[in-house]
C-alpha cells in the first residue's frame, strides 16, 4: 500500500507551522479529516440541505435517505443486529449521558456501579451523577502495576453483584486495550448492565458488538476521521428501549396533546430535535473511507509504528513511559524526566509537532500514576515513520534545552 497516497487525502497534513512541516501526533484528541468527508458535507450543504424525516419535498427526501443510510453503515460496521439499535448523538459524552440518565429509574439505593480507573471523565462523571440521583455507589476497578485493568480485583468486585459495569475499550491516555469481551462476559454472569466506551478503539480495530456482548457501545465520529458533533450510541434493543429519554421534544414523539404525549419507537425515541445531519453524512463518508482501506496492511503498519514510537522514546533516555505495551493501540503517554509536560508540549509545537499535554480528561488515572499530567503522542492511518523521526529529533532538542 502506498502510504503517501493515503496521506495526501488529508489536506490539513500538507501545511507547515513556522516553516516546519506539520507533524500531527494528536489523533487521539481528534483525527484529521480526509477530503471525501469534507466533500460529502459540502455537497450536502450545497445541494441537499433540508431537515430530515419531515417535509414532502425532494431535498428532504434526499437528506433523509443519506442520513438513514449512515445508520445502516454503522449497523454493519459494528455488527449490530438491527438498525434501530443505532442512535445518533453529538459524541461519546452525550451517548454515555443518555445511558446513565436513562437508567435512573432502574437503579436502587446502595446498588453498585463499577467503572474503569483509567476511564475518561466522560465515562466517570455521568455515573457519579447517576449515583447521586439514586443513592447508588460508584467503585473504580483497580489497575495492575503495569496499568492494565486488574482482572483479579474485578472478579472480587463482581461478587458484590454490580448493577452496572462501565469499561473503556482503549485508554485515551495510555493506549492500553481492555479484554472487553472477557470482562463483559463475567459482568453478565452476575446480571450487570454493561457499557463499553469505544471512543479510542473504533478507528484502530474491528469492533463487533455481538462478540463483545455488551448492552451499550459508544463512540465519536471525530476520532474516526469523521466530523465533530456526531457520536454513536449502540444499544441492544431491549436495554436501549428501556432507557428513559434524556431529551424530549420534536422527532422523538408519536403523538402530543395537552393531555399527554406518546413517545416514538427506537431509534427516533432517543433522537430528539433536529439531528446533526451534515455531520451524520460526513460520518458516513468516513466509514466509506475506512472500509476502502486495505485493512490488514494499514493496521499492521499502524501497530508497527506505535511500537517504533514507544521504542524510540525509550531509547532517547530520561523518558518515563506509562503503561506502554506492544499490544496498545494509538497512543503513548510519557514525560521527560522532571520536566513539566506543558513546557515539553510548547517546545515541540515550536518545531511543528502537535502532541497533547495535561490530564487528558483522566484525572483519577493521573492520581493513580501520581502525576499532575503527561504528554501523549497519538497516531492514525496517515502517520508515517518520518512523523515519528521528526518528533524524536524535536524531543532531542527539547531535552538538550531543558535538561
Ligand atoms: N472517552 C474516551 C476514551 C475519549 O478518548 C473521549 C475523547 N477524548 C471521550 C470519551 C469523549 O469524547 P467526546 O469529547 O467526543 O464526547
């Protein structure tokens, strides 16, 4: 496969910053977008712009056809059984909030919610809020010394028969991968409702919700080469249908009168108001882009590059790597000995290198690692060896400057 052709599909990567070619190592925050995603959204606004599901005119019919076709594409992408099991949201955060809010009436005082210690705040705070509303208790699943989820501790927590188990598929900070199918199977044995946050997994691996066996799987379009403002909530039909809607209003109703309202069926029931139509269409183009890639070589190249990135950082010396394993996906978390992560990030930016620095919306994980933050370099299908080499060269100069 010719990686340069692939890379040239991403117009943003062609630019330079202060004379340095852009070296974008922040794909875990948001991926760059291929031209076909940009074109699909432009085309919709130029020719098909209309609200979906409503009007009796051709523009609306075209918009609706394109919008609903993306539901089918998503259904195929993650092996959902029914198209009604795919709900469009504005992102992973909203998807988790819909689930956590929607479960309020199903949870009792004192019931247990297990969450991943390495989780993103989006998979922590909605559960804390749910616990506050219901009197349920949130407990984190501990990590092992090498930053993997501690399966023995998880098994011990399962004896307390949690009502809900919320896991990350891939950590947004460390890139560690949880064996979610195995964890979900154990959680199901004790009758827990399970949610998997796939925000960092969906662009890097095959996701099969049947094989995982979870009740809910959530992700964002913007981390899989699609636009911002569009997310996905997959739910198995029955648990999804039992959720109380977070948002009410137009689109999600069957009938409304002043004596009462009857809600619509799935998926509309959980999609109140005008949806992000252009973004859904852009996400459809991103799925087409991903589906057209030669999957195995692209995945192998990405994995080899991640290990090369981990090894190159290690070889640099004076670097602390966090939870780095060769089977991680997408991201490497690190600090330069004793130096503030923000200083490293700024000095890298001055050389055209884009990395993320801070707590990465995972403050509890930072507390476990006893850090006030770290740097994260993350990759995507367009990242090449030259990106990593440029980054390492820049890191050498940062090291010389700071140490
Ligand atoms: N979970 C994980 C693992 C993430 O990486 C992110 C985004 N950083 C989110 C949830 C939240 O996604 P969004 O901001 O798109 O809602």
